[in-house]
C-alpha cells in the first residue's frame, strides 16, 4: 500500500484494478473528494480505463491490462508512479478549477403506512420513539447517495438521524419487496427489486428504482442528494399504476 501525503492510499485490486482510498468513514467531504477525483481522471479520457467506481471512501479504477501497460511503457511510468502522479496532479488542480455541479435534491415519495413499514413498530419499541416521530425524522433529512451496490441500483444513503438509527435484523428476510425503504445502522436505502434483505423496513416508494430496459438503468448516481416525502396509501396506489 502506498501512502500519499498521509491522506491518500493506493493499492492494486487483483491484476485489472486500482483502488484510490481515503480514511474509511461515512463522511460527505470524503465522498466529495472521491467524486472530484473520479471527474478529474474521467476527463483525462485514458483509453485503458474500462470503468471508474466511486464509493464511500474509495475510487476503484478498472483497466484493460494490455492497453494500460502499453501506455505505461510508452510514457516511462510504472503503475505506481502513474497513480501517484494522478493524485499529485489532482491535488494541484483541486479546488482551483475542478468543481462538482450543484445538484438539485431528488424528491422520492414514500408511503409509511404500517402495511409497508413492517419494522416501524420494532424501531418504536427499541428506540423508544413514536412511529410519527420516526417517519418525520426520516423524511425531514436530506441524504447523500454514498454508494450503489448489493443489488443493481441499490442505494446506500446517509446519514440517518441518531434518533432512528437501528441495526439490521440478525436474520435477514427471505424476501423484501421492491421499493421498500429501509434503515440499517446510520444508513437508509431503497430495495430496487424483490430480494432477500435484513434492513429495517419503514415504508415503500411506488417509483421504479432500477429498470434494465432503459439506458440510465438506475434512478440514482453516487453523490446525488435525496429527500423523501410522505404520501398516503391511496396516493401510493395511484402513482404505482402510472409507473406500471
């Protein structure tokens, strides 16, 4: 592992990937740094890069090994020296001219009716808080999408207000319905498809989170800002019919 200015670390992931990392925290400033690095490297348009995957505190660079090593030999780099140069150049460039676009907040409707919020009672009992307060606390916050994973389009968002933080179930359910909104520790997220899962389910959105038939595929990207808003059971079914 290579340390850069006691902040950045670089390591290989197998023989086709490189990982740039910062301290392992759920932190918006750290996440933004990784998104900025993602934009910085993307704008270089290196032919050997197959994918760039930002997450909580890491940016994983997937490369074509033959094209990469042709580039390294031609430019007299090792993989390590090229990666260190990327970080050094990025540190010089940021924040003088490299900025993330200001994104509008994505509003997501959620029905918190107990027919969908099957773990509201559980959180109420364990956290000693009313269901009304759980719901209000959840939808009043604005969340950052830190990572997509587990399932295609599954969102890991944070940070949840400490009043409603709750651990996952010790035994996951065999099936959680698509659109279910859950809490796991200090994170909240939406199940994009029917799936096993252990998050505490507090509601459901009628929106389709992942659609393999569209070019965008997922409703969210890493770095998006999200806020939920409550809808009635009747509104849920009305929106759901239009989504189908």
